[in-house]
């Protein structure tokens, strides 16, 4: 119990600093709303900590199994045993259900509540309204699950099992949420795998090939001075012109900062780090697609490759990887890589673009929504990793009780869709520059046939032409 508490305390502190970094500072007043915001902040921090625990759970279990195999009789790792791993999986499943179905809905309704009409305003009135809304939401979800159960599996045993809320209803409901999370990961991860190259390209300094940084700096400086003179000459009464000029000035300053960073970077950073990182990303993505392709073959020839194919040898009895400790380390790297890619892909989708948190300018409502989204993604990550064959570790606790994991057609279709979508996203990513040049050569660039500005990174050169990397 002490080990679980210490691990969760560390995750809670890290999550608190992350949320306070993005939380809007204007919301900090000393009144009733401040108390509500503080309670919602604590609940959101708890949810984010649970999400981090769900992400770290599978890598921690894999590395623990390899450590127990390497040092079976070591006195200092006696605390690392199968009961601890099983307990962590059960706690992660329990807290995920608690956050998803109780704490986060409570935080949202509590934040939006004002108290029923006719009652004295205050915290008690808002808590009463929140509890009523939670009861109504629970009844609504119960009805939806009943209807879904009647449509999918219409028999007496299945309907009677829903009466047992703890043993059947909540795992069944969490199974549905996990399936939705896996479908969301199926949509986000391929997009994120292709977007990772653009994101890392923005964070790292690119090699200066056929570029004159001094000349570009001179042009940007002249452009900044010209906009500044226009801004000083515009009358303060013409507000829309002032706002537009300030936006242009911010863009020019941002370009100038990037150029200065590229100019100050060392030759090693420009010519070695960037290619190495890009090759590493391409290697990890290729290995992920290759493992999924191999898993598809295993599913076709061996029924034990199913996520529910076997119970597994247990913790510390046999290695879960063909290549031992090296293979386990590779699995852990791929799991973290898929999680980061899924988060990048989630915020890259057009539907969730406005959902992206901003530093010191994110409302509590948006923070709650982000925490719920990350919780769904992180809870579905172990299931996706096992379904795609990234790891052979059998899911423990309620994570392994999902009914759809035993359906061969669902698992096979999921693997096929992931491999196809990832391949298509990568091909589209690496052929976008060629496509843009072909459109320009044919004179079709003015038709806006390629309307995704993220696929190509164009930069103005000193002679006025566009260079595409």
C-alpha cells in the first residue's frame, strides 16, 4: 500500500504542476466561484494522475517481469512481486471508472451549477444541483446500456447480468468506453505518427542547405522595421488596421526568432541531431507497422495470438518478449511513442483543434474536457498495444475482461485498419512535397487542390522562391 501511495503521490504532484501551468490565472478569485474552481482543479489533477498511472502501468509491468526473471532471489526487489502488479492493475481500473463516471461529471456539473431556483445560493445548493444532475446522467447511461445490450445480445442471462452493477454492469460499461477509446486511438495514432515529423521539425534546428541565413535575417529585419513604421503612423482611431498590423508584426518577430535560433545553433546540432531524430522516428514507425503486420499473420494461423488467447505464464515466470530484456525495452519505447503520437494526433484533428490547452489561458471547463480525453486515450493504450501485438503481456484486472477482445473479426479488422491508415498517412506525408511541386509545374496550385498547409513546410528564400524541405 505504501508503494502505491508513493507512486500516486509523485504522479499527483507532477499533474498539479502541469494543470496549473495551463490554467487561466484570471479564475483565481477569493469567492464562491474560487472554491468551486479549486475543487474542480483537485478532481482534474486526480484524473490526470490516474491517466499517467494507466500509461505507465503496462511499461512498469513489462520491466518488472524482466527484472524478476533476471534477479529472482535478490533481497532488494522482494517488494516487486505479482501481487503488487495485480493490485496496481486493479487500482488503475477502479480509479479509471471512478474518474470517468463520477469525478469528472461531478466536476463539470459543479462548475456549471448555480443552485435550483428558490433555494439559498451557496455551495450546498450547487452540490445539490450537481448530485441531481449526476443521478439523471446515471439513469440516462443505464438506459443507453440496456438498449445496447438488448440490440447486441438479446437474451435473459445478458439482461439479468446488468442488475449486478459491480461485477457486470460497470465492467460492461467500461468495456464500451474502452472500445470507443481504441477507435479514437485508431483515428489519432496514424495521424500523430505522420505529424511527429513536423512537430520535431519545429522543435529542432534544420540543416541549412542552399540557404543564406544572413540574407534572410536582413530581409526579415527590414520587414519588421517597415511594419513598425506603419504601426506608428496609423491613427489610434483605426482599430482594425492596428490589430492587423500587430498580428503581422508578431509573425515577423516569430520568424526572426527562429532564424536567430538557427543561426546560433552549432554545426553538430544542425547537421547531426535533426537527421538522427528523423531517422529514429522513421525507424520506430516502421517497426510499429512491421509488428502489426506480423501480428496479423499470427492471428490468421494461431488462435493464441488473440488478446484473450491465453492466460499467460504469470509475472516473473517467463519472458514476454522473444529477445528478452532488449525486446522488452523496445516494447516500452514503442508504447510511449504510440502514446505521444496519439496525443499529437488527437490535437491535430480539425474537430479537436480548438481543444488544445494554452499556457495560462485555459478555462477549467476545457481542462476538464482535456483530462477526460487523456483518460480515455491512456486507458485504451494498454488494450491497443495488446491488440496490435506490440506486446504479449496479458492484461490484468478489468482491463482483460473486455468482451470484444475475444472477437476475432474485430481484432483482425482493427489490426488491418491500423496498418493501412498508418501506411497511407506516411505515404501522404513524404509525398506531399513532390505533389506540391507537380501542381506548381502544371499550373494547378491556384486551384487549392492540396488544402492542408501542415503537410508541407515552405519557407521564403532570399531570391523570393519557395523552398520545400
